[in-house]
C-alpha cells in the first residue's frame, strides 16, 4: 500500500539575532521532510528579510511582520505597552491565525519556534494527530525540574492547527488573551503566551496531546531519557528523535556556546544532539558572513550569577544536584541570585 503524504505547511518567526537558528531549522526541514512542504518565515526586522531574499530556498516564503501588523491594528497597538520579548510572545497566535485566514490552501499549519531542529522525519507527529484539530505537547519536566511547571504544562515550541472551526476558534481566543496580557510573572500565573494553553484539552474539542517521546525533547526533559545512536538516527528510549528544542542555548562567539545554568547535559547528549547542532550553527554563521560581511549578531554576555552557575555546570553536577542547590539558595534567602528564565 502506497502511503500518500500531503503537503505540509509550517510557520516561524525570528529577527536578526535568531537568524542563524532559523537557517538551521530550514536546513533540518530540507533534510528530513518526506514530501512537499512550505515554511512561512515572518521576518521581525528588515535586515532579516533582506538577507533571506539572498538565499535560494524553494520551500520558504518570507514575509514582513509589518504586513501582519497592518492587517491587525489591535496587535500593532499592543506593541506600544510591552517589552520586545513580551511583544514577540504576543505575536505568536496572531501570526498563525493571519496565515491561515490569508492562505485558503492551508489545511493544517504547524508553528515552529526558530530554535527547533529536526533529526528525523516529522511525519510521525502528523500521523499521531490524525483527524484532530489541534496538536500540543507537554514539557514533560524531569522530577528535578518540576518547579519549572509554573512556566506552563505545555510548550509553545511546536503547535498544529487545522483551518477548521475548532482551530480558528482556539487561535482567536489565544490571540485575544495574548493581546490582553503577555507578561512573564509566574508568581501571578503569567508566562507570556504559554500558560494560556494549560486547559486546552478541556476548553476545546479535538485537542491531541502528543505522546511520541522523540518529539518535544528539550533540556528540561532529556535527562530522563536513554539517548543512543546505534546507526543513522538518534534514538530516545528506542524511538527516533524527531525534533529537539534548543532553548537556553546561547551563542557566545562564532564557535562557542553555553547552555543555561539550570540544565545538565550528559556526555552522550552533548555528543549526538548538541554537537551536530552547534556545528550547523557555526556553519550557518560563516555562510551568513560570507554572504554579507557586515552581518553580525549580538553575542550574549552572561551575568555574574549566570557565570557562577556555569561553573557549577562545568563541574558536571547532575540535574538533581543543581536542583538541590537552587532549593537551598531559596531557603537561605538568596533566591534573587538565581536567574529565572
């Protein structure tokens, strides 16, 4: 029996500082997509748009954020009363909704954070979604990082919405909530665009929570899995790694990277997951600088407290050990020295 794969539609957004990661995401889709696909890239600044125009990506359509803001005055107005990061979070549902409503040919649209990277075909994700209208996935925090659940049960890194009544209703509701508030204030139950997803399986019909262990792997959950690479593919508890979310990975220099203080990465994870990705980032940065010698990104400089945590990380503490130190610091009244995000 011949398996028919329909055209897949994706979207993402990024600015010049995430352009390198965005290019890596595109490369991973080129390598692992099985059928026809199209990625809509919403450029958050003009420099990003101009640079993307110089690349030849047959499956990529790039748009300017100003085009979406012009069609959504409420979204554009929200830009005036929040920080840059808060506004980026605010745009997520508005971008997805605008693309679905503006492109009648899209039957299912999958949003991707720019710092995702695919290691194998995404088709098992869509097979698991089946005929449902919305796909979300849990953070699946390791026990040592359960305190991070205040950031939301579900992760916004990858989401799928059908262009049906259910999908559009959820997107409109989410867009309205984000325009109302998109602050990071976990003490009062706010975490940008993310906490709003907490009750979606009860709020909306036909919401599927992804079960595949190879999807949604990230630094907050990878420590609980057996990571191997017996052949071509990286395996997560024996199943192929589909995508990894490289949250909290900072580019310090063209070939120097740092993972945030709170996460512990075992040697095999560093070798088979982080190693290939950081090499791709370095190659993409070199390609960008060859294309445009004036291009540069703002390399992140760690704070004093982050440097202290980096020393702890370098000492090869387990995630349990790091969690113990964090709890002890809070109990001793030094919680303000722990970066929260």
